[in-house]
C-alpha cells in the first residue's frame, strides 16, 4: 500500500474516532479521488479492503453507540418531565419541565 493511501486511511479513521462526520466524509471523498488517480495493485487492494472493512465496522459501532446515547437522553428527559414532588403540606404534585428535546448529536 502506498504511503499516501495509508495516510488518507489513517486520517479517515481519526475523523471517525473523533466523531467528526463532515471531516470523515471529506476525507473519504479525498481517498476515493486518490484511488481513482492511483489504481491500487491487487496486492495493495487486499490490504486496503481489510482497512476499509475495519473503518466500516468502526463507523457502524459509532452509529450504534450514538443511537443508544440518544435513546438514553430521551428517556432521561421523559422521566425528568414527570418528576413528582411534595409541597410543604405533604401534597404530591407533578412538575412537568419544559426542556426542549436536543436536536443535534
């Protein structure tokens, strides 16, 4: 595998690990353009395919982890909106919160 290809693959991996989707996408596009210019030989192609499989699993795991975090935050917000408290007379009151659901993850 050429050094430039390895460098680009490593850069994609770092962007995925850091959770920077736009950066990862731009690096993937740069990698695709590089592969169009420098057609890898069959030996290097096998190494590249293994690395791409690893990056795919990494991205899928990241997406699953992000979705689990989103679901947990939704559960926390749902529970927080229905907190029950007692006033000074011992009366139970439900205190809904008006927290906005987060939109960006």
